C-alpha cells in the first residue's frame, strides 16, 4: 500500500523551532517531488514548500521564506521541513504530499501550534 506519514508536529513557543518529517512507503520515493501544505482553521490551504526528487530544486511560500528549510533523504524515504522562528500565524495542520507527473497522494496531517 502507498503511504505517507507526517510527524513531528507539536506545541512550541513563539520563536521556537520544529522539524517535520514525511516518510513514504509503497512507491518509488526518489521519483516523487515531496511537499507540504498547511491549513489553519477558517483559512484556505496554503502551499508551504516542496522539493524535487533529484535536482534538489526547492520552492517556498512567501510567508515562510528565510525561516523554513526543506530537505530529503531518499535513502530513508523521508523528507524534512525544518521550521525556525515560528510565529503564531504558522499554527496549522501540516500535510505532506508526493507528486510525480500528476500522480499525487497525501498523508495525514500533523498539528503545529505556536503559542504567544
């Protein structure tokens, strides 16, 4: 079965940091771009970041540029989202996804809460 498992969320104070992990199984992880979206209550889903499978090209949403860093370890079938200097507006459920030429699937979200 194809699975994506997001983990690493939690409660953190303003200015703190967290690292989210997204681990895949049941598919060729290194063929897929891996990315993160987030959704806060009452807000639209927002693209956070993504990383290409081989050339390492990365994308960041404007609201997280300079604070978040995405990376991947294909040998471990895992991508990471290092989140620094977290702010209350980063509070959301974070979802990871995998995409390869339009074939995409999603994992369950992980809650990130930033307290002020």
